[in-house]
C-alpha cells in the first residue's frame, strides 16, 4: 500500500495480456489457489520455523487503518479472500471455488468453500463475506474509506446460502476480480461489535494477538516493531503447509538485519534486502534473487491548493524545476548499485501494459532548472538561496525510517543538486505513523507539510495507485494533498471500461496528468531483492510481488526445509 502498503518484475507483453484476460474473465473455476505442487529436488522435511527478517514493520493489525506492506501480507495469511494471484499473475480461486458474471455485467456470483471454519471453531461462510462488504459499504465515506476503491460502483452484497456470495454493481466493472484479491473477509463474531453508530469504532480494533483467523495461518504473537509469529490454522479448509510456524522479525536498520541473517538467526529476507548486501550474500553462499518490480520511490510535494505556507510549491514551474534537479541515473548507480530503474510515472513500466510508454524521466539539467526558477520569479539571494514571497526556499523533507539506507543515499545525492538551484532541503526522519500524521496534519487537511520521501508497493491492477491521489482519500491513502475533481471523474470512469484497450488509454491519460501536475516526482523503480538460506526451498517468486507478499499464499504453503 504502502503495501500495498503502501503488493510485483518486469512482465512481458504476453504475461500482461494474460493477466488482463484474467482480470476481465466472465467466469473462472479450478486452479491451485496457492496449493500447487511442492517444488521437487531434495527431501522435504516437515516442520520447522521459517524466520523472516524485514525493516518494514507492521503498522497496524486493522485493515481499515494499516498502510504498511507487511500488515497486508499478514492479512493475506490470516484472513480469507475470494481470489488471489499465482506466480504467473493469473487470478485463481481461494475462498471462492468458482465465479460467474451475469450477461449485463451487473452481478457477480461467487461459490465459496463449504464447511470452512474460523480458528475459533465458528462456521466461515459466504455470509461473512457479505457482512464484511456490506459493513464497508455502509461506512465507506468514514471509517472504511480505505476500501472505497476496492468497492467502487458496488451497490450491495448478499449471501442467499452459506456457500454463495452475490455482488451487485451499478455498472459493469472491469477489474472486479483484481479488487477482490485485496478484500479481506473479517469474522463477524469479532468485528460486529465495532460496526455500530457512525462506524468510528471500526478503526479502534486493538493491535493484539491472537487474532481469529480464517486463512492458512493464525497470528499467535505480536509485539509491535519486534516480532509477529504465525502458526498453521488447524481448522483451515485448504492444503496444509509444510512448516510448523513462521515469524516476521522487524529490524530498525538493514545492517542489523543482514548481520542476523548471516549469523543464521534468519532464514529469509524479503524484497527490501539492501542492494549493498547483494554481492556479499552471494559470496557467502546464500540464494539471492533480483528482478524488476512495480514498487516505486517517490519525492512528494504538497499540492493542496489550500496549504498555508510556502505556497510557491503550488507553482507548476517550481515543481518542474525540482524534477530537472534530480539526477536519477546517479541515484540508480550509487544508491541502488544498478538494481533499479529511473522513475517517471506512478504506474511502473514493469506492469507491462498500464504504464504510458510515452512518459520518460525528466532530464537532469541544473541550468534548465535554474532558468525555470528564474522564470517563476524567485531570485537568488546573496547566499545563493532563492527567495519566494519574502522567505527563503528552504524546506523540510519528511522521511520515514523505513526509507533508511538507499533512501538516505538518495537524499544525499539530491540535496547538493537542489542547493545548486537555490533550494535548501533538510531531512527529518520519523517513524511511519508519525510520517503520515505529519503529512496529513490536523483533521487530515494537508495544510502544513511541504515535502516528503516515501515509497509505494502497489497491487497489480492500476486502480489502487490511481485512487491514492483522489480527493476522497484525504486521511486515508493520500500522502500528497492532491485533489482534482476532473481527475476524480476520470478515476470513477476508468474501472467501468470493460474494453481493455479503452481502459488502458484512460489510465495513460490519468497518469499523464499526475506526471505533469507532479504531486509525486518518481525517483526510481527498485528491483525486488530477496535472499534465503540453502537449508530452505519452495519459495515461489512472483514477477511483480516477490515470494512473500500480500496477494498470494503460495510461498508459505509450499516452503520447506531441505533434508
């Protein structure tokens, strides 16, 4: 999402086309749903704990509040979802065994797994899915606003019997299956007490374990910023995992994580393995995989027209000049050691079909950037710092701790180049929760902040990234203060275009607008970098998502120790 936090390699056109077909299929049945055959080679040893290290901590166990990638990875493993992706980026059955779309495109019917149970022994049925969606629709303009994109154009959900879920839409929707791949089904017996009044209590779900589970694993222990421990859910209806448990250990910095991994205290480090560690890990005999992703690193500029200070940042010419002062090639070379691509659009090219190929990174040209700021009417003072409306062009850049490492080196590349165009930037590091609070400001008005650096780890379908810059995501996914009613109207329309080519054209048009308005200056698209011990096998790397991700349970169901 920053997941999906804020959930992805370069797909060929063929794979992209196959995915497009999967997203718009009228009916589907069969498939593995994450239960494919265990990879061959070596003896499969049952049991054992898979220890996973990451510098991206879970920020919340509440799907209506969480933004961190590993929070949504947790939801993938503990909550049922109707469908999921496989390693080929095809949508396959999960809690839903099969589905059909009505001829008019207004009704989708999902046939769910019979005789399923929650981890507390209560029946898990289609009624839980209907209740979850109905509750989200009820509070969609308040407590459950983060689900607004997922449920766009849906009017109601019902369960005519325990094994049938029926979704009704006001208009045909192109990406229903992709949306349902991110829809966590919640246990009504746990969450029902929060769905009262205006629904505000839904956002107060405690960050405590154990959590009642309907997925393949139970979250049995959670200590914020330290550890999350999972064990197989004995009541789960699907294929049993080989491992007896797995855990996330959260590190405050990558150096400590790499040290623990090399000392045998961890078995796997995920897509956020620092590029500086790749050569050493390979030389030390670990399995290291790298491949392009659709995640991105962004430089954020507050574009809220009502912001209260430093309003020169609302001048498009200023934002263009800042873009021309960023040396992306140097960032890729130095900060990422070549394991990234220069960025341009907030829809990454690795998706294969949704990125507008006409878009390219702005040229690095300090002379041009200076010229543009001169043209904007902000002269340099005697100290070389530009002056706008009586104040120096000096700004604080909010910087979350999970951007440490390559992010720090990126900032160190940008800072002196900005100084050469008369702009001073100062890094202010804080944790993720504090970062979002500082960006959104009091009452989620986005009035105070100027700049930030962060990242996005989006789902496969572009709808999510398109949604984060809509006006309705103030206080939820929005991290830029961008609000443009004409863009919002295009967002409402794009998911109704069931003709893939027509939708593609509108998606291109929308990202062109964001590219030119520059609430984000996309710095780079970092590669997925993950490593694991040779004592383990069965990892299923997906070309967009990595092995352990928020859109598929495959790896944790197939991973095993090697005898």
